[in-house]
C-alpha cells in the first residue's frame, strides 16, 4: 500500500512541479540581478552555487553495506587506550569515526583480495644463483612442446633513472644455468616449438627476476665505517631500519582498507600509531624532502630548482651508509616516482641496491601486466617488491641494513584499491616476524600525505583525510623493555602533534642511539626525535606545518554562505591565482563555474594580537571540470566581525596559499605541459 498512488496525488503533482519551477526561475533571476547590479561583478568568472553535499550525491554512487562495516569497525583497535581527548594538547585535532557511514559507502571495503592467476606461466625459478626450468610445470602445461629458455640482463642506461636497456641474449638453456655472481635484474623468456606441428616458435613464458649480488667490494669500507661509528660515538644499540611506504593514504584510510595489517601492527606487534600526524607538503616530493632531508621544499628551492638531479640532496640513508649500513631503495610506478615528478631522478644509483631500471623495463612491457597493472605476471606488484626486500634481508643476516620500499600504484590512481592488498601485506609482515627479521629492526609503516582526490575527498571527513598521512613505529619488544624512557615517550607522543620532520629526527637519533658523544649529523631544523617527549603545547607553526595543512582548531571552522559578496570576492582571488599557474599559450584560462563550499577559521596571534581569517574554498572550474580545494589567508582590519559582517574592505594581505589540491583526476587534460606543478591546473588548448 505504501507504493500506491492516490488520484489526488496524481492530479496535484503537475501543479506542484509548476510551483517549484516558478520558484527556481524567480531565485535565478534575483541572484543574477544581485550579482550584476549590486555593485559587485566578477569579471570573466561565471559563478553557480552548488552545495558540496549535492555535488557528492550527484557524482557518486551509494552502497548500503554499513551494517557489515560497522561490525568490521568493532574488530579494529584504532582507539585502544589512546584516550578520548588528545592529552589536553594545545592543538585540538579533529576526531571522526573512520567507519562513518557517509564515508564507508564510497570506501569499497568489500573489495576481494587481489588475485593474479591466469597470466603467462612462470616456467622457471631461482634457487640461489641457479636459474632452473620447472620441468614438472612444462610437462603439465605444454606436453606437446620442445621448450627452450633464455635470459637477458636489464641494465640502467646513460645514468638516467628513466632509461634502461636489455643486454644481448646471454645463453639458451633447457634444464638449468648458473648465473654470474654480479647478476642483478633479469628478463627470462621460454619459447616452445610444437613436436607435432610446424616449426614456428611461440613464447610460452616471460618472467622478471631481482637478485641481490653480494657486492663484496663494499665490505672493507663498510666494516671500517662501522668501527669508526662504534669507537667515536659509542651508540648503545644498532637496529636495522625497514620503511614500508604507501602513496596518498590517510591514517583513516589505512585503518579502513588495511584493517588486518593495522590490527597486526598496533595490536599484535604493539606498535606506536601517531594519531596526530600531519603532512608538510601537497604531494609526495615535499613530504619526502621533510622525511629524508629534514628540510622544507621552500628551503630546498633556495639552491635547487625543479628538474635538477636529486643526487645533491642530503638524504637520510646516506648518513646510514656513512655509518656502515648496506642500503636498498625500491619503488613501483617508476615514471611518477618520488624523485622523478619534480626532479630528474638520480645520476648515480642512490643506494647499494636500486631497481629503478627493472621497474622502468617492466612498465614498458605489456606482456606481463594484469588487473589494472597491479599484477606482474602471476604475482601482485606489491609482493614483487616486498620479496626483493626479503631477499635483501636474507642475504645479510649479520650486517646493519637500511631499506625503503615505496608502493604507489596500489593507491595512487584509485585509493580504494588498497583494500585488495591487505591480506598480502598482512601475510608478508607475519612472515617477517616469524623468520626473525623484526627481532633487531625498527619497522616504520607510513604514507607521504593523505588522500588528494576521489569520492572520499567530498565527504565530511575529506579535509581531514587530505591532511593526515599515517606513521606507525614498530620496535622489538626487548628494545622497549631495555629503554623504558623511550617506550614511555613513544606512548605519550602518539597523542601529540607530529610530522615526518620528527620521523627524520628519530632516525637520526637512532643511528647514534644514546651515544656518549655528539652525533656527527646536522641537528634537525624542524623535527623532534620521538625518543623525546613532544611538547604538549606544540603548535603548527612550531612543528613547521604551513597553514594550508594545519588541522589544529579545525572544529572551529564556520560555514560561509557561498552566495555572498565575500564569497564572490574570494572566488575572484582564487581564479586569478589559478590562472597565474598556467602557461596561457598552451592552456585555456580557467573560470570558476561553481562554489561548492567555503569555510572560515578565525585565528588570533597570541603575541601580536593580530587577527586573521583563514578561508577554505572548494570550487569547480571550466573548461575541464576541475575541482580545487584552496586556502586563502587574510588579516582582519577590524577584528571581531562574524563572516556575514566581512567584506573585501574589511580584509588586507589577502593571499592564496601554495598548497592547492585538485580533488579529481586530470589525466588526458594536461599532456601539453611537462611541468608537474602546472599539470594540476592546465587544460590544454589542443
């Protein structure tokens, strides 16, 4: 009966529609009249007011699986003994439920485990330095073929991170072959000729391999450096370092999508999850500068410019190498790598083991990819790189090691795909624990920044998800027991304002841990070692977090009417800024077509008493339908006014801050420009 329609409702519906249509027409006419005759016209900018909530509903699909995810939420220990408030800190960080139903319906938490079966079979395998044909599999899969295999080396070319070359075919074999001691990256193919058919050859298998050559030529130098460190600095402990990074994953998204892995780290491994961790830059590059050099992008730009080589950065692992550590750096998605997008990469290989040439070669090989390029042959890409780390750890059980693995593809283009890797990462970490590789290791699981684009950015958690990367520190239990002061401070610091500047300072501290002399390292400019207590009253300014990334006081943001004189003025300021970032010879001028939302935060400097208004705007532009989140800073001429009392005449020093984010993808719109920063804004004329 609830779905039946009475005759009355049938006859009154046209009348209701007519009234609604008339009302909408009246509002549009009045609005246009106000904009054009009310003394405030925005040149060359067409403004339409559209709420952020409406935009979300129009552009995203819903799911009704909240009950399932609510059950999942109850099994996750992200709140365990962390306290309800953040320790009465000066910075009041926003608190949300990661499993809020408005977020969960876009999170695709029912995505299955990534399966990579069905590609070209692996007909060979490695056993030490022996490359062996799997004759059992050959007989099962290709009984009517004569199978012969061959391999080529994959080599770095012309000292360029983005170039590779294959060697000539080294040798054909049908049983096994012993590889040279310096073999490192291989492409192995197996061809078959039908025994009862023509003599045509068919490729049956293609597999890429990574090996860890011993590099015994480094031993003498490493041993000397280790002795120097022990004699001169007398550190009390020496731990390996494993850093597992994920691109663009917020702390909440890691809790949601990687629930098994998160629980393993925080609950089973008793790790320290930094709950108030903030990013210090918009994308990967500035956050990596903070993490691995301790400097900001602005400081670095005083002597370095975009597309310079990355070799001259004082990268953290170089300090570890100088102290006798063996190093490894592995990342996927090579053409948008951490040191590729804004720099020209490395001239010299940056670590002892560096697989960039191999990843570039695989990226160019269409034969081996499946499932949105998340599978290399029959193996998840994440595990392909993790197994490289495992081989590294197995090869040097008695040497100090520093390793960085950075996974980009699994989360960069579609953040929800991360869910499909949870079981794989969980199993890998469990195996590291079982085999003893965590017994003498600091494991740091982290991301560079939060979620930058996609449906989750339009939810009520979007601003928080954008600015909160995660950082989880896992120490051996014996280490925490031996140094209770460190354990106590780590526990306290979970609820204090932190950044990757602090991660950098912590890793510097670890290298010469509790040494009896000064560390032979430059003191961190912005970071505080997490082995020390982070001050309770730390502010974003003191933590070197720029205003556009600061979440302190986020709850105090108030909504501003998007259909107001103040909003139109701010939109004009934003439009001018966006167009200043493009080359108008190549890119269309951008116009703001929609104001999705505006918020205002009032900030008073405690020492100068100067009042500022910080505005956060989400706008849509044409052409290209770009959606941007922008922070506008200003000084109030006469403090104390509410937003509806503010006009452009009440504000001075109005400026758009540099950390502008684009919330939707721009692939296919900006290929006419090479500048990574300009790509964000450019809609090509061609």
